[in-house]
């Protein structure tokens, strides 16, 4: 493999990681901000509320986007295997 091909593979890997992890990270961030605003307005400072809500929202996001994430990762992996087999 030449340096340009390796660079393309690494760039594709980073983009795939960001694309696959993006929905879960974004939902976790939004839910954390919403709960933090609610806690600030009600002056309830319980950390487990934020933790439980974020974990549940990330799991729900994983259930919803799981098949799509698996497809993206499979496509990337198969592309890598094809490049290895092609030489």
C-alpha cells in the first residue's frame, strides 16, 4: 500500500467512527443539557438523575440506530478486506 492509500483508509476510518458514534454522543449531550437546565431551575442537584437519563437515552439510541450502525461498520470492514485481498 502506498502512503496515499493508507491516508485514505485512516480518513475513512475516522469518518466512519464519527458517523457511527455521532448519534449516541449527540443524544447524550442533548439529554445532559436538558436535565442540567431542569436541575438548575428546580435546584435539585442529584447526579444520578443525569447519569440514568443519559444511559437510557444512549441505549434507546443504540436500539434505534443499531442496524444502521452495523451496516456502516460492515461496509467499511468489507472495504478494508477487499483492499487487502486486492493487494
